[in-house]
């Protein structure tokens, strides 16, 4: 077993039954011409997670952890995009032309994962239509087939897709750890609040640590 210095108390895991999941580090969310920027957000705030994620991803590969990536997006005909999601906030962006192709559409350049964190052969990519990585995907089946019991979750954004996935995982019996510098939000106050909720009441959803602590444990 390995032990990570974490909050609210140390997190213990077995690398043989642990997976690293990198959530939605897509060009549409973290690059200046993507969906996040179209919504008026400062993408430099989420790009802060790239370097820590890269360091942790490299160490996880060296340690032989099972690694997965997720992408949020929809079919070209938008048949798997609920109407409420299309019109949220009174505006329509999903499926519209953008600087990197149609926004959040599978197969478009903006839908793909950024080069800095690009999956290697053998690392599954989970395409999801919603916020949580378990909804309408085969993620749970893949993890069960590998005997995975612990999840280290990184990515964007902290309060939306990361937190939703963490809660879904917790409900399915996984032990969840979130390195706080490996995830980020367009709204720093949401990032902080989401992590406080995750670790509250004795790790009610999961544990919070940082990239250096996880890397040290993996070494």
C-alpha cells in the first residue's frame, strides 16, 4: 500500500487497483479559442492545472497506474445533447462553428485533448455527453474489469465535471483522491468551495491532496 499526505487525513491506496482519470482537458475548455473562452471565461485560470497534471501523469505512467481520459462532447447531429443543455443561459453555443470546428462536437479539433496531456496507446478515452464521467458511458464497466478500487481524479472544471465524477465514483464505492493543483476552474472561489465539500465531514466524498504528494507516494 502507498500513503499520500492528504486532507482530512492520509489517503492509502494500492497502485495495482488504482486508476488516474484526467477529466476533459480538451482544447475547447483550456485553449484561448475554445468554448470556455467563447463563454467569456479567462482560460489562463484553468491552464494552471496543465503543468501539475503533466508531472503527475508522467509519474503515473512510470508507476504503471491504469490511466484514462475523458472528453465531453456530442454527436454531430446533437441527438445526444439534451435541449436544456443547448439553451442553458438563454444562449446556444454547442454545435455552432468555432475557431477549432463545431463547439463540443466529437471529431472536431476543439473536442480533442490538449497536446500536453495527450493519451498514449493503451489509455482509454471515455467520451461522455454529460458532466459526470459515469453517466451514459462504460467507465464503471472498464474499471470493474480491471479490479479498480481507488481513483485519482484530475482535470477541469473542479466544481462541475471533476466534482460530479467524484460524487458518482463515491456512490459506486470508489475511494477518491483529488490533487487540488491538478484541477482548476474559471472561478477560483468555486474551485475552493468544491474541494471543501469533497473533503468535508471526514472525507464524505473523497480526499484532497496535491501533485507533489501523490508523485512522492508513487515513487
